[in-house]
C-alpha cells in the first residue's frame, strides 16, 4: 500500500506541475519475477519514476514505453521475457526465469475516474477494496481497456472509469468471489468478440500498528513501520513521552490510560498491537481490553515469556481465563528469533513477525521452501462462453 500512496503523492505533484504521466502496472506473470501482479510505477514526461515494476532491470525500457504511451495517449501491453539468461535484448541479463506482462496507461487528469483517481479511493477510505484491470494477452494490437472498476467494501460503493466495459452485475459477481477468498485472481472475459483477461485485485485495508509505549526503544519501531507505509499510532499514559516531536513518523500520538485506549482507537482486522511500555500494570490493563476483541489478529508483548505467564496468572485471579483462541493471537515474547539485541534489531524482529502473521507465513528461511515463494494459483486462463447483460462474459472458475 505504501507504493500506491507514493504514486498518489507523485501524481498530485505532477498535476500541480502540469506534467503528463503514465501508470505502468504488472498485470500478469508467468513463472518467476521480482515483482508480482499489482506492482506499479508512475512515470512523468520528464522521466521521474515513482514505484517499481522490477528490481531495476526493466525500469529503463519501461520509461521509454511509458513515454511512448504518453505521446500516443493509448494504453499498451508490453511483454518482457526473462526466461533466457543469454538474451541481451534489454541490455541486461535478467535471470528471473519468468514472463512479465506490463500495462502502460497514459493518465488523463481531466477524467474523473482515471486509474490514479481510482487508486486514491483505496487510500482515502480505510477499507478493503476490489480493483479490476482489463487487458488482452491475445490481441496486443487491439484495445487494452486498463484499470476500470473499483469497489469499496464498507461503503458498498462501486466506481467505474469512462471506458469500463463490464456491467455492474458482472463486476460485483467477481467482487463477491474476491471477498470470499480475500485474495486476488485472474478471470477470462469475452467482450464484443475480444478475449480479455481481468486482474481482479483484492486490496486489504492498510496495516495499522498501535504501539503502547513511548520510550526510546519504540522510536526505531515507528520509523521502520513508516518505511513500510503503515498507519502508526503511539499511545502512552505519560504526556511528557507521548509527543509528536518525539514521534514525527507516527500518524497519531495519544496520551491515554490503558482502559481508555480503545475509546480513541478503532481497531479492525488489520490492526496490530505491541505492548512495550515497560510498565507491567499498564500492559496487563491494556491486554485485558484487547483479548476481548474477536478481530484483533496480533498482540505482541515485550519481555520474557515469564512475564506473559504472570499476566495470564493475574488475569486468572480476576476471573478472566484466556482461552486457546485468544492465546493464539498473543505473541510473547514478541518478534521473530533473529538474535535481536538492540532496539533497532528488536524493531526489525517485531515487524517481520507481524508481516508473517499478516501473510499467514511461518517466517522460515526461503531456501528451505520446496514450493515457489509466491502463490501461482489462478495464472492459467481458458475461455468459454456465457451470455450476460447482452455480451459474452466470463468463464473460468477462479483459482
């Protein structure tokens, strides 16, 4: 989500400066690639790049393709075949062993729902969203509709670009599946006798990190989380510590009693808590509040396991039994085992563990994985016919 935020900021600056621009999006990958579908890069007519579509291998050529799209004011799909290590077509040996399809869309700033404006709807509203991007893998010289539909989950609002080709009924049926699996997928469409691929992208609410504690050791945690683009809330009972001056990277800095934190913070399924006040009474009081939340996926407690067991014991004395489901969401000691000692290393350990929980991963060595790093389900597409709203549509059961 940070990449999208950076692109939106660059877009708004470019609009003020009256620059022309194009959005490059990785829309499909066959095999291995450094970036996966959904990776984006904004290119302005003066050569400024924001975001990334590869590890740096494709950006040079992508700049040229983006400038061409800007000049012609036409969407273009470009394929980069990185499967041949000896292929020097791009001037580099990519070695990614994959085929990457990138869609280039010139941005019309006068269009209300151009691709960037649709992306803004995802960031401005803190809620899950589904985005549809249509492109043709079979007719590259034909129309490439591009980013065209956005659905905002909580508001139950659907927005369409001027060139959207799918009906409301068709798009919402794909939205329902994306919400069910909570993941992105590909779908084949046949519209007006043209075979199109739809990238139905499930965009989760940006992560929000609530750090209970305003000591010096929490400063690196806020700075690293800021680099990731997370929403950061620092809360502490000491007004001399919890200040915006000490935590400039935090979205909010709150002074609050432990039992009043949840009156000022509205957590959701993407909100992660770390208790590191070094004040046992504050931590256990807040833990008591958090374990009652059914949708809180992560509660990290700083300190040894002995401290956490003491907390459980003290809660038991109050008549509060922490059940297995609640225990599964409490991580104490917080963080992955990477041998962290300094506050910066501990921050890295904590964020890595939260990211693993967020992605339902174990945080193991990648070299020990027998399967691919990234999920490749739903990459293959077949076409069959089904009449919907006066045109032919969809087709393969996703995933």
